[in-house]
C-alpha cells in the first residue's frame, strides 16, 4: 500500500468512526500534521480544462463516496499564490473547490 493510500485510509477511519468530538478533533489535527510533514502527491486531474497534472499536498486529497477527490483553490488565485499554498501545505478553506476525476500518479516527501 502506498503512503497516500494509507493516509486516505486513516482519514476515512477518522471520518467514519463515531468518537467523542474532542477525541475526533485531536485525531484530525494529528492526521493533518502527519500528512503535511510527510507527503506530496502528483495528481492527474481529468475534470479541469482537459487533463492536467499538478503537485499537491496530500492534505488536499480526500475521499467522497468511495472516490478520490482533490480540493483545489479557486480560479482567481494567481500562480504565485497557488505555488506558495502548495509549498506551505496550507489547509484547504472555503475558497477551495472539490474536484472529482483525480488519480494519484506518485507520492513523495518534501525532504
């Protein structure tokens, strides 16, 4: 199992298991910290204009109804702002859009 699959499985577990809210929150924060520190993914998007490939933090990947999705910033972001967001592994917020039709081609660590 690749690291991305393990991270996605861990995220699925945290989302699906009914835990006390405080414990669930702590697990989410810890999971997010691990995913930030360890991994980036080369992701192929097929729902953007044509097919494209981008590097994203694995924290931007999620699972929705059994399918892999990637949170991606709004089109209004400049290339500079996008590159900084990826490099700094910012947490996706309300300005991010969920994209389906993504495939992880490779994962790697920042170091």
